[in-house]
């Protein structure tokens, strides 16, 4: 039931909205579509989304084919989180406003927001057939192909966009950089990227974003000396461009020339207006040279001028990680989260810090997490062994685990289980090394010498010195080994292994036997469906031994982008239900 106070506030908000609508209508008493939209907008700003939406729907009773009303109805549904309703309203707009492309571009926007790109291709095909020269349709088609990493489609669409508007350097830049695409085959495409960028520089010599992209492409191919040379030249041509300066700083950072970064950024700061991102980069450079106290003072000062700049606020936390003060770093990140609630980047930073500290998310009542994903424990896997860890996170569980972010081999995993992961976390058995994740992201990675367990740490090399990182990593691995053994003995999880390549039944059964020496444990081995196997199907090899099939893995040879979340959910749901059926029978039998 809504309280009287809330009702009163909503009444006031609605009155304010009506006054705004009247003002927008220049005193005209008749409610026209523009008045209705103004009223709904005012209500939405007051976070009265349901009332705003109802206002638009009431308006559609009088003006059923009004494009802006239909558009506003779809946008409000999307804002409210009703993606299905938004798509339905975009479809209505396409039917009622057949000469407008907005019903297509709006629907494509909603599909991107709700990450259902699989429904986009037929809509794009229909939109381009009806509006072949509509630049918004073409650009949306190109951007969604970019997101899906479908390089040929993105290349064709961006080429069409540049033909439609040849004086737009932004489209020419996208046409060049769309070839980055999927990692498979990327090295062969780099020469064409550089050719297109050079042509772009010649045609649009003052278009700085193209120079920034060029520096990034050189970092992709690890041509750091050339990136250093040309970034210095371009910064001389555009000395006051902060983004270009930060691109050059990134090259110097990658060369581990932290003193040069600090000197360069100090000079830039002296001639440009104060900029939050620049202050964060300068603080990082100072901290990376060991000048932590100066860096902290700079970050605190920058936070006063830029109180909601994410880079500034997070950099203050990273200074603590460079000191090896992980508890302090976490407290500072939690402070950032209070300033920027709902910020996904900050949330990820907190998750990564907790991961390194082997600390899970806090629970309000201290009760163990009881979600579908939390009833599974990752055994890593071949290929991208961290895939199931990401799936668990997207399904709402972020429990820590020894192998959650690890690449593992079945035979060595069995050996590790047989000896209870003896020696894991010992300094003599642990290797810490840098690993390139993206153009501007190098992170620490660990490997156990004996069992060759390669594990993400999610900590950038620039944010933690090797000596302090090594000590913390070994401590974390020892803690997670103990937790894994406890989980194995309690037998409350379904242990899950991702097999990028097919495993024979005997290997799967051997893995289960290794698990069973600790107690009554279940194994789910997930493989890619082939030869008529149904996506989401579950096959049983014995009691508590399951093989599940999904459509594709991340970055596998099928070329499908992202994760088959629906497939993962299907096999996890099926395994969880089947194991729940089997466990009570066993317990009753043992009791008898």
C-alpha cells in the first residue's frame, strides 16, 4: 500500500508536471501531444515512471498515430525495464508510421540495451530494404555488427555510411577500426587498419580521434617504439588535447617509463585547464614511481574539484593497492560506490579487490547464498576456464573459489584432487607473471607449477608492484585451497567443468571418481552441442555424473560472440533439479 506521504508527493509532482505542460503549451488549455509529452517528461524526472507512462497511453487514445507519443511510450517502457513492452511499442510505431525509420532504430537500441542481439539481423535487413539511404538505420546496423564482432557486416555497413556522408570523419574512423573485431584473424587485418587510418589522416588532418585510434592500433600490434615516436609528434601538433596526451601517457606506461609519464603529464597540466582524467593519470604516474604520499594528496585535491569523476576516485583506492594495503583499498572503493551507486565499473573494481583478498560479497544476515548459480562450484576448464565464473556472476552469484577463474587440464585436475591440491599457494610452486588482456590492460596472472593451473587475478600490473602482489596472491591461493577442500567434503555443490574440446566418457567418469573420494559429490561437465545434440540437454553417465550441452563457448571456433547464457542456464537448471531428486533417495537409504 502506498503511504499518504508518497501519495501527497506524487500529487504535487503531477501538479508540477501539469504546470510544466501548460507552460510548454504557452497557455493553451487544450491538451496537445506536445503538452502530454511535457507532462510525462516532468513525471519521469520525478521518477514517477508508471504515471508518466499512463499519461502517454492516455494521450494515445486521442492521437493513436502520433510518432512522438509512440516513441515516448516505448522509451518509458524501456526505462521501466519492460524490454518486451518497449519492443512491442516500437513494432506498433513501425505499423502506424510506415514512412519513418524510428520504429526500427528504436527497437535496435532496445535490443542492444537488453543484450538480445540475436533478434537484430532480420530487423536490420527489413529496415535497410525500406530505408536504404537512412543514415541512422545504416549506423545502427554498423554499431550492432561491431558489438557482435561480425567484421564483414560491420565493414560493409560502415562503408555504406561513409558513402552516404563522406565528409563525416567519425564514420571513416569507425570504418577503419571495425576491423579490430573478433580476435580470430585480427593480426591479418591490422595492415588494412593502418592503411585506412593513414588515408583518414590525409583527408582530415585535424581530426584528433583518428590519431588516438592509431596509437591504440600500434599498441595492439606492440609496435611501442613507433607509437612512442608518432605520439610525441602528434602531441607537438596538438599540445592542448588532453585525450591525445593521455594516449601518449599510455604508451609510456606500457614501456614502464613511469618517470617520463610523470614529467610529460606535469608539463601538460601546466598549460591546459584542470581535467579530472588528467589528474587521475598524473596521480597514477606519481604513485607508480613510489611517490605515494604526493599521489594521495593530488588525488584528494582532484576529488574536491571532480567529486564524481570515477577515475579520480578509483585512483585514490589504487594508490593503496600499490602500497600493498588491500583492506584500505577496499574501504576506499566502497566509499566510491556510495558516491556512484550502480556504477558497473566501480562494482567490478570492488569484486576484483575482494577476489584478490579471497573475500566474497557481504551478506546482510550472514546466511549462505542460496541461488541456482551458488549451488555450483567451478573446476575451471579448458580454453577460457573463467567462462563459468562469468556465467555465475551474470546469474547473480559471486562466491569465491580456487578454480573459478582458472584454466585447467582434466588429467592434472584429477591429480590435484587425488593429492588434495597439496602445495597450492606455496611460494616455491607459484609463478606470477604479466598477461596482456587488451590494448590498454595488462594484468597479473598466476600459475601453479605442479598442476599448471593458470588463473586470472584481475589486478592490473600498474596497480600493484610484483613483490606485494606475489605475497598477497600466495596467501589468497592457500585460503582458497582450504575452502575448496571444505566444499568437497561438505558435498553441497555441483562441481562444474567447461570442456572446450570433447572429453570421452571415461575421462568424465575419472574426474567424478576423484571428486567422490571426498564425499557424495556431483559433476557437471559442459560441452558444445554437436551432431544433433540438443542445446540445454543433460546426459547422465551415472549417479551424479552429468554432461550438459550448450550452443557455443566464448571465443570458440564457431565465431559466435559472447556467452550462451540461455544454454548455461538450461543445463545448470536441469543438473540442479536432477541432483535434488537423487540426493534425498541416497540420504534415506543411508539412514535405513
